[in-house]
């Protein structure tokens, strides 16, 4: 499945990233590249938690 990453400028120089299809999956970073790296980690943890919850 493909996800849409929405990135907006936050306070204090941070960028905030959130997945459009999964709004509960979000992160922040000091650069867009950091947000992209962080969102991949957060998505992986989220999917692992969802999988464990079904077991």
C-alpha cells in the first residue's frame, strides 16, 4: 500500500510529518529528510503493533 506523507512547517524550525491515510502515524524532524526517515520508523512500529493486536 502507498501512503501520502504530508509535511508542514512547525514551531522552532521543526517539520511535522503525518500520513494522510493513517493520521495517527506522525513524527517531526529538523529537516524534511529527517521527517522521511522518522516516518518510516514510526510506520514500521505502528504496523507491528497492529499485527500484534490481531494475534
